[in-house]
């Protein structure tokens, strides 16, 4: 209610109220391209209104961001994400030991459908598409209260008319706003948060060759900090030399998501799959016929018939429980990158971005 009272006070001097449609193109008060949405759905402006005690510049910005009347009420022009070329503010850190990678005690061992509170760092990336359509087509992983890590190809190699728009956290059932466990339909929560993307930074050396991706990693900055809950919390990154150097060959790891790629199908519920790591030399042999180079910054896993990271999102996490700082926590090992043309091809593993090679890059490019 406070948002609407404050907004009304700002807009009371505006006499003409023209009707507009949801997601009309517009410019915000700073001249940045955006979309016309209800004020409650625009994190940057609603956060200012909730904070109160605004400066004259902030008040003018909000007034100039008025874009007319929507069917649901006053609309504001919410800025679209911008592409960053490099970090421009003071660096931030990762969650301290003990606050990331919490293991779920309710996990069903051996199953494929996850529980509500499993893998609470999973993110789904929403795109704004032509004809005012919205869609989830990639995944990501929450690493602190302001950042999601994903694959560079999820931003750079989608259709040019698509704009990364929001991140959804705490999701479980892709077909419902109320999340009910697939294993117990009486166990339901309202756990998801949709947060606008304010900016993104694609690795400066990302490129694609012969259908393979290299340096396939990107950072997404959220417009407001995440509220951690039992269903939303960050994964740990391997930020010590010991953790970075742990061997993954023949080790079982877990990939999770909703089965989405930028052009593929989807599962209704959050799913997971256990896959074994490959030696990179063996992996390179599997891709010889495709003329694909497997390099040190790749991590390969899987290769069983009918099982692949198509079962998780592009940009989603490959992870493993590790013992560190006296406790077991989930650590991010890889980011879903590419694989065989036919998912689940026997003796052809999925290829992931090896996260241990990019922890320093992440730390250099996240901001407070």
C-alpha cells in the first residue's frame, strides 16, 4: 500500500493519463530503453519508493519514468538490462563459509525428481521476446545475493530480438505459481521470487567454434538483493587452491534443472541427474569426429545412453558435495555448455565450463 500512496503523490500533478499496453516500449527517467510495467513489477523504482526519503533527483526520475495507465493501474518505464564491458565498482565477495551450499536433509536418494528445498541455488532466466512474449529458456546458479552465474551462450547466442529480462529463484513446478512437491501434493509452498536483471557481463574471451563454446561463462547482476530462504540460497564456489585442484575424473556429480535449453523442451518439475566425470583426453577423443577441441577449461561428464545434461538447463549447474571447513557443502563444478547434437548419445559426454578456472574472474567482476 505504501508504494501506491507514494506513487500517487508523485504523479498527482500529471493531468493527462494516457492508456498504454503492458510491455510497450518506452524510456525511463534517465533516457534508458525499457518496458512499461506496473510499478510493483519494477524493482528499481519500487525499491526507491519503499525506501522513502528520496532526493529531488530521485523524485524527478520516478516522475519522468511514468509511462501511462495500464489496465492494472499506473505504469512506469522499467529499464532493460545493459551489457557491461568490465567491472566499474568496488569488488564484492562470495558468501562466507557456512552460508552457501547447504545440503538438503529431505532429498530422495536415487530419484530423479528433486524435492522442494533441494538445490536452492537453481535459477531460471526469463527472456522478453517479440510480440510481448515471455519465456524461460536457460538456467543459472545463484552465487551471492546479487549475482547469478550462467553460460555466455545463454545471452550472446539467443535470437537478437530476445532480451534477458528476469531471473526466477525458488521455483520448483514450472507450470504453477504454488510449488507442490511431485512426491507429495499436500506439501506446498509459495517460494519463488522474480527479480529483474539490471546488467550482465559476458566473458571477454567467449567464442564459438564448430558448435563448441569456449570461455562459456557470464555474470548476471540482479536489480535488488535476494532474500535468502529455505528455498533460495547460494551455492559455494571452489575458492581455495585445494578445492580448485580436486580431480573430477570418474567422480559422480549432479546436474539439475528443468530440462530446458535455449531451443529445447522442458520438464514440469525440478529434476536432477548424477553423471560421472571424464578425463579430458578421453573426452577429446569422443569429439574428434566433430572437429571440436576439448581444452583445460572444459569439464566433461556423462556419456550414458539416454542420460545427459539436456536434463538440466543450459547455463545450469554441475555440482558436487565436498568436505571443506569441517562440513559437507555443495560446490559448483561446471556450467552446462554443449554436447552431442543428440542428447544422451552413448559414450559422448556433456561438456561444461570448468568453474575452478573462472573463480578469479568472477571475483574480479562482481560488485557490491
